[in-house]
C-alpha cells in the first residue's frame, strides 16, 4: 500500500482509510468496491505492515454489514489451547478455568464481520471447526452440545503463501 491516512477514497467514501494514486492502488480500490458488495469470505494476502487490517476494515465499512460489529481475532496471539474458545466461545465448566459462559469472536460478530488476522498460523486441529463455521455459518461453543447459526462475513489475512504450503 502506498499511503494510509484518515482520508476517504472516491467510490468507497463511507469508510476507506486507504489512499493512493498509482495504477496498482486504483486497481485495489476497484477490487475492494466489488468485494464489499458480496458476502463471500475473503482472504487478504500481503507482507507484514502492508495494511491488510485496513483493507478488511474498508471492506466491512463499505458493505451492507457496516452497521454491524467488526470483530478482530488475531490468531497468532492466541495459544492452541484457547483458540476454539476464542473463536466459538465456551460454556461454564467446559474446562478447569471456565467459571463463566463466554461468547466467542464469531458470536460477537453476529450481524457483522469477523476479521481473522494471521489465519496462516491456525493450528491444524482447529481447521475443521473453522471451516464449518465459514461454510455452514454454524458454531458450537467448547462444552456445548448443539450448533447455532451465526450471520457473519469472514475476512481473513495472512502474510504466508498458503497455496504454496498446501502444495508442499
């Protein structure tokens, strides 16, 4: 990204904090405008410090979900033992320190957008549950017995070459 400021950009004027005039930035703005109109999950790839979170915020803010919550879940900051609780929540007594029921990031984002930062760092054991949450829009809290529907749009970001890693 060329520059980041609090200025708006034509076409995404409601929310965008990305600015730039180069042909590549204009291409990015056009893509963001189209992507914002969809409800499909999006993977944002780029090097550390390139503004992936700002891109996710811009997509959310220009979408029909802009009035809903924008919940950020940094997967690299959550240990594998707590990851499912962080994403899907937990019931009281689900594990030793679960003294209270807790909503996870997906439930907090209901009606809006969840941004999964550093999705490339996700533990393999949690991938099937995350896939179910993305594909079927259903979550089951740790210690829960039933799935419940969530209305969220999933935006994810990584600085890793996930396609290359999958091929390897």
